[in-house]
C-alpha cells in the first residue's frame, strides 16, 4: 500500500543501467509502461540472438521505452532505427533515451503498429517483442504490413511467449513462405522469416 506522501517519488522516472547487444545503455522508464523495473526476459533472450548489420534500417515495433530499438541503433551506427508505439508515454521515453545515449540514428513516433509507418520495401529488419494480448487479428494485420515494409531479403524477427509460437509459425509460413525458430527458452520463443526476393 502507498500513501499520499509516496506519490511524488512514484511519479519520478526510474533509471536502468543495462547491457544489450554488447552495448551499455542508460534508460529512463516510468510506472505504467511495460516492464519498468528491469529489462524483461523476452527482450533479454531476443538480444542474445539478434544479428544486426552496421548499415541496417530497422523498425522496432511496440518499442516501449526503447531497450530493443536503442541497442539496435548502437549496433547499426551507419543505419537507422524507427521505433513505434501506440502509447505516447513510451514514445516520449524512447526519444528521451535516444538523446540520453547520444543516438541520433534512432527516432520514436506514435503509431498503432504500421498505421503511421509510411515506408514500402524500406526496412532490412522488423523486430518486436510481441505483447501476449495483442490478439490474432492484429497480429495478422501486422505480419502483412511488415511484409510490405521489408526490402526483398529483409527479415522479421519476433520474440513471443511460447503459447503464441505455433500461431507465429503458421502465419510466418502463410505470409512469408518460410519460418525459422531461432531459439526457444522456458517462456519465450524467437522466430524469424525472410521476405524472399
């Protein structure tokens, strides 16, 4: 239980120090966004298996306060990272964290999935820690939009709870014509598909 006297402290941003994709990051976060106290296990697993090229153009879908997108931005110093979220607080925090970590190749903006991502055959990678409650209809919309946004040869990389792995497998195969399981942990599975040229 919290008292009125606790509220000013609870309103202050939290600060995380983390090491993702071989890079150190300082991240400001806040109560109300996903996993504010620590980097979640799905993201940690994803970061251990994600491969980024220096010139990649990447989209972090559902960026939260930016741990995936900003770690990717450090790894693709000659590329760029678009970070999108439908939560304005997440977008605000991601942009603040980009500044805090001196990353000028990453920008966050408000978008419900791809609704404000006006890019066709642009990205080398679409990356997401997919929320468990996103819904099958929305996931289907996302996959077809991701296909259109990726360059030929580009790839989509998702980490999901294990309960969604068969849905992702079936839908990656349906939309992209291929599927590869990168890693399955106790709770999460990383999968990718490639937009065949």
